[in-house]
C-alpha cells in the first residue's frame, strides 16, 4: 500500500470516528461538518482509485 492510500484511509477512519463522536454528543453542527469532511475524503479517494470500503488501490489498467 502506497503512502497516499494509507494516508487517505487513515483520514477516512478518523473522520468516521469524529462523526460518530459528534452524533453521540448531540452536536448537530459538528456532525454536519464531519459528514462533509468524510464525503470529501471519500470522493478524493475514489478519484484516485482507492476503495475506502476495501482499503485497496485500483491501478489504472
């Protein structure tokens, strides 16, 4: 796994944890911010061929 893939997957995992904490604390604004961050990271991962659900990188074939 290259550094970009490892980094983006770690950032996605962190954003998911932050989102869950915001929801659990009842902070709706923070939850919206974290949801947006998570969506941005998932989009960035997809644009670079990284599947955040599988933790894999799809090379251009």
